[in-house]
C-alpha cells in the first residue's frame, strides 16, 4: 500500500501522530497507529516495517 491509497485526511493524521523516517512507506497500519495515538495523547515512532515504538511524552520534538 502506498501513500496514494490513503485519503488526504489520513495522510495528515499519520504525519501528525507517527514519526516515519525516510525510506519507510506510509500505510494503513500507520493510520491505525495514528488514531490510537490521537485517542491517548501520545505518538508512535516507526522503527521498521511493522515495528513501532510508543512514545508517551506529551510534547513531540519538532523536526
């Protein structure tokens, strides 16, 4: 699945709540993780395909 398979709203949600390093694709699982992060007030860092680190800090460092 590629980023183009996601709606603009889903892409924005993922960009807000999931830190994805260069070289890793955005997909449907990232949308699910973003919804969870939004609900609990945290965010996720994608470490690899299907691997995520849960970040519980309230404030995310701006890149």
